[in-house]
C-alpha cells in the first residue's frame, strides 16, 4: 500500500464513518481502491482519486435522505441485464432498482466503454475505429483476429443497435432481453453474441513472463454474470432456435483521454449449461417477491472497489447478512466517529493536500 501514515489515518477515519469497523478489512479495501483508482502521474504514484471517491461517498451519505427513489412496484418483468446485475451482486441489483444513481463510481471508464460500444461494434464498424484512434499513435489501426472474422462472415439476423426498441419477450418467464447480435452460422444454426468493453492497461513495452501470464489470466477470465445474460438469450428467446452464444470481450486502454482497443477474446457458451441461469432466475424471482434475501457477507472487495454503485452500499462493510428490496437508504447514515487527534488542525487534509 502506498498511503502515507497520515493518509492512512484519514482514510480509516472516513471508512469508519461509512461503517467499516474492522481494521483488516479496511486495509484490504484500501488496497483494492488503490488498485482501481491509483495512477502514475509524472512518474509518481498518486492515490488522490481514492480520496476523491471516499469524500464523494461521505458527501452522498451525509445527504442520504435526498437520494431519489425509484418505484419498484412497476417491476413485472425480469430482463437479461437484471439477471446479469443480480448475479454480479444482489445488493447492486437492489440499489440500482431502488435509487436513481447520480454518483456512479468509475464513470469515466463506463462512459469510455459506452462510447466504444457506440462507435466500435462487431458489425458496421472497423475496429479499432479511425474516429477514436489518434493519427500519430503507433497502435495498429486495425488488428485481425481469425475467430472474430469467422463471426463477421456469418449471416447477421439481428443487431440490437439497429433495433433499439425491439426486445425479445418470453411471457412464460416474464422475461425480456435484447442481445447485441443474432447470427446464423454456415451450418444453419442461430447464435447470439454479447460484446463487452473491458478496461485493461496496454503494455506497449516488453513485459516479464510473470506479468504476461497475469494479463493473459485476466484476458481469459469470463464472468459468470455475463454468461448468465447470454444463457438467457439462448434459452428464453423463442423467436429463433438459438443453439449457442458467443461472449466477446474487447480490451481497451485510455491514452490522453482517447480510448483504444488493443485486444479481444471470445468464449463460446453452449445452451445445455443452463443450471447457472435457472438458479439465478429462481433466486431473483424469490428476491423480488419476498423483498429480502440472505447475503453472503464475505464479499469480494475487488468487486466492491470497482462497483458502479459502491457509494450507495453499506453491505461492503461485511456487517449485514440480509439485503432488502427496495434498498433501505436509512442504513446509509454516517456513523459518529471522533476526528483523529493526529490530524487535528490539519484542515488541509480535508482539502486533499496530503
Ligand atoms: S459495493 Fe460490493 S456489496 Fe456493495 S453492491 Fe457493489 S459489489 Fe455488492
């Protein structure tokens, strides 16, 4: 951890106010925050963004009563995205359905991913797009990947971005969803494709074996929540007999505010692996009807540090083993904690001049 002693005291104070009470957990969470928000600036490591995030969470929780609620009474369908969000974390599902999220975490990466999704699709665009690559950069303007070429050569049946208002419905399951694409392969089989844009630093210098293996492990890890989403297209869309799905991850980095793609990986998902989908679907339906469920408090803090709704969450403190639907905003109230003696008269800290 790169925090100075004073930074550490201040960060712990903020996390105590948020509700963390266990020092081991606090250290783990700070490590994860640093991994997500730490930056090298002018050849020096800076964790000021970690404090921006913590102070913004404190600010939001000071005004928890102003958080705008959504009406969950209107929920009468489950979408493919709901299944994905719920599998990612039931708390995040509850928060996103309960509140208007005005202070999302990792907004810059979310926007870059969205822009890339709008500009750099599997079909209709070259990849990486000329529009979003810098003319003076040495990154390949277009890289080839035989597996992706194979998909592009199949017959396109449906493209979500061309039919934004078209959702496939399954009334038996009260489900609806819109895959990014449906293709037909040369054997005549239909398959669905879901593409995701994932931020990953591009090492444009020779990297050692250990780091290379680590990056390869990351690139070949496909998340179960995305697999659940794809499985729901395969099993619940009845308009086409979808035989299998393809999960496509584009890996991108951001250089001087310009996102660029540097790699891509795919995973083929077979229709018969539907146990994961059945369990997730049933658990979500139960949660919506019973309005609460048990929550495994051993949350993955790496996931929490990067989670889009983490400022609205109290469950990352690992103190709550029940999650409610809708989420209870009164639980977000800050704890009373005495300001550390060591930092008194150092108001500069509050201005992040640490
Ligand atoms: S911060 Fe962690 S526990 Fe909270 S919603 Fe996000 S992933 Fe779930």
